[in-house]
C-alpha cells in the first residue's frame, strides 16, 4: 500500500522545497550499459525479447532504489510499494502507441505479461491512450539511434514526477556490446547520488543476469 512521506522530518526537505518550484526541475543522465552477458544468455533463446529483457532489469532496479518509487501528488510525496512499467510500441503505420505492464520479480511471468500487453495493443486499432497512473516508469526505445544525449517531452503545467527511461541502438566496443541509456528524474525527489545507486544496481544485475532469471535460464 502506498504511503505519504513525512516531508517535515525528511533530510532532503530544504532541497525538495527548492527544486519543487522550478519550471524545469528534471535532470537527465545518459550512459552506456554493458549488455554483453545479457545478449549471450539469450543467444540460443531467440523467442525471448531482448528489449523486454532489458526493460525487466531496468524496472527491477528501479523498484529496489526507494527514491525511484517517490511521486509528487498534490504537493506531497507518496511512496509506492511497487512501480510498474509502460513503453512505446511502434505500429505498422509507423505511428506509436503505449503498452502498460505490471512489474513481476519472476522473469518468466514478467516477460509473458509484457508480451501479452504489447500483442493486445498491436492487435487493436492503435488508439493512443496514455495512462495517468503515477505508479509507473515511462520507457521508450530508439533502436535506430546510438544517442549520447536525450531529453523527454514534458508537460510543465502538470505535476509530472515519473522517471523516464530511454534505450538506444546497440554499439560494439571490442568484444563488448553497449546499450545507450538515458534516465530522467525529478530533482525534488532525488539527486545524482540516487541515480548513481540505481545505475550501479542495474550494471551489477546486467553483469550477472542469470542470477536473476530463475530456473531454466
């Protein structure tokens, strides 16, 4: 069950109040993730979507770092127990829509549910219906671009505090495969320290992906 953070006793209270009033209170960090081990793991399992696999790891790490579960709501900070995902889906007419899926710690269950959500929107009429729930991470993928910088569209009139994550085009660096990665967060809710912990957690999981996937992998 979600609960409200006691901002009055929060160590970041002054920083929170400072950045909450900014016109653009977001900051973005771009890096490259080493996905060599992840690709090797699924080399003989072509039926498993690599894209959904790295969505899983990014969402799992976000659930494990508490500030990624913070959201602004009516000027207060709510803490979700669990946050889920939503991602862009490219349609046959080159338009895009959105698919939403729940986080499940079990990898096989997560993949099955996410695949089902994507198939449902692809089989539909392509209607664009953003979900207003804030217990999510917003994902997007740009497999055509090996970006080094990224900026998301934002509605500054609203209280948008949902972290936004983007994945890019694989690149090779010697024997390593790298994935461009962008994470954008609200500075009233977290600092570079917290994003650093998130990236360290994600990098550690991607270095040993088999540990997190359960039997059969």
